[in-house]
């Protein structure tokens, strides 16, 4: 549990800090506003799952850990990171008054216009985005959506970490 809280908490805090700073400093025009950048930040932050599982294997388990135990620990870290990410996002939204859905809608419509979409398609997308915006105002909708942004990244890192670190010859503990 301690490893999940420490490494998951740090991973979540890193993801919130970098993505929040990118939005707050309006760095989206520098290539940091893309989905690719957001998931890259999440992947780098979630790499702490590997570090945490390795540390657990080396310190608590004498250099050997089974896949199930390593995977469970990784999932715990991913869940904590996801919770920190959600809490950080909710605090950021409340403190800044940032209207994420307005900015998201604008980016989608701008992309459609750049691709030469017809006005009927743009109007249909605007209507869809208005409905989504209403749903996004509800925390019972927004919180799970925010959690689902980051948790699958942690899930994948947990699987890879558990698969790799079950081999005690991979990055063995130093005596």
C-alpha cells in the first residue's frame, strides 16, 4: 500500500503539474496541446510504476516477485495516480474557471474547417459538442471520464512492468 501511495501519488502529481502548466501557460501553440503530448506526459509519469515495482521487488521481496503481485502493485499505483489526476483536474477547473469544453469544441471545429468540412457537418458537430458540454458540467460524468484518460496508460505500464520485473535477472538488485 505504501508503494502505491508514494509512486502513484508522484506519478499523478507529475501528470497534473505538467498538463495543468501547459494549459495555464497557454503553451498549446508550441505543440503541447496535442493528444499525443498529453499521453506522452502520462506515459512518462506512469513510468514511475516500473520504478516502484522494481523497488518493491528489490527491497521487500529479496529481488524476486511474481507477475500477479507485481501487476497488483502496479494497478494500485495506477489507481492512485488516476485519483490524484482527477483531484488535480477538479481543483484546476474550480480555481481557474477554465472552460475545457469550450476550448475542446473550438479545437475540433477549427480542425474541421481546416480540413474543409461543410457547414452542415460543422453544425452537426457543434450540436453534438453542446450536448457533451452539458454532460461535462456534471461531476458524476466528468470524474470518471477524467479517470479513464489516464488509467489505461497505467494499466499498460503495470502489465509491462510486471512481465519484465518477474525476471530477477532484469536489473537485479545491488547488494
